[in-house]
C-alpha cells in the first residue's frame, strides 16, 4: 500500500514558539492531504483539507492563522503551529489521497507535539 | 465537529472470543470505513464498504454497511492478543473525501 511519512515523529517546544510538521506521500501523488488532531483517548478530528496549489479549507472552529497549512507539491504538505501554547499539545496526523473520491486516504504515523 | 457514535466504548475479552462493535450516524454516508489504531501510530484501514447492505470480510474481520446507510458494524472472530487497539469507524460522502470518524472502541484481549 501507499506510504505516508511525517516528520518529526515527536517534538517538544516552548510556549510561544512555532513548530512545523511535514507530511509526505512517498510513492504516490497526493492531490489532497488532510490534517487531523487527536487528543488523548479521543477520536481524530479533521482540522483542514488541502489541495495541491490552493488554499486549505479549515473546519469550523480551527484558526487558520494559527494552523498554517501549505501544500506546495503533490507529495508534501506542511502544518505550522504558530505561537504554540500548552493547549495545542496533541497528536497531529496527516493523510493523503490521490485522484477520485473513492481513493483511500493513507494515514501518516502521526506527530506528538508537547508544548511546555 | 461531527462525530459518529460507536459502541461499546471499550471491551475486555478473552483470547479466542468473538467481538462485535457498531457505529451509528444521524446522517447518511455513502462509504463506511473501519480503521485500527495502535498507540502512538496513525490509523490503518481494515475494511471499506461502498454499498448499502454490503457485507465484506478481511480474514477474521467482517463488516456490514447498514441498509439505512446510517450504521455499520464490525465483527472480529477468534480474537488474538494482537487485536488489541482502538477501532474507529469513519463515514464518507460521495464526491467528498472528508472522513468523519467515530468515537472509537478500545479493545483489550487477555491471553
């Protein structure tokens, strides 16, 4: 199956700093990438959908100026958490999908963010 | 955001037992998916269902897409310790790739 990687796998940062998380599709071209957030013992909640070359679509309640998403190529999307605070500490997971609405979303391994 | 309701919330069973969990929604989906998530990892797709009434198997796993398109169930037969994890259902609308995840069922299997 298709492989999606995330980097870094974990990060610890100080409050007020910005953190960038990368999501790469390693062996296919992802026209659409999704970013999810998962708090402990909870489900995955979609944050935003990004299509290559266009602006991301954010879910209700997700601050687009705080969570900057860039999808500059068909194999790379980045999520930047700006001015991170402890409440942003979470497990961030990306997924990538190719052409067509029935194409499977392949999930990355996730990035654990801890903000001190 | 929207979430699908899964039950039970958690299960603790003996190795060899069969397991059943389900997922319900207040709205219709045209695709139902079941994922397993191990601690600290991303979810992995187990079974995808594309048609109302469809019954699909993948090894010891069987899942069905409800006729009303508002529910789905997953059965695991003859459970083994490596079945431990969190199982999520997810619904998807035709033409949209956005997934709506269920609340999850945590499965523990004792040897």
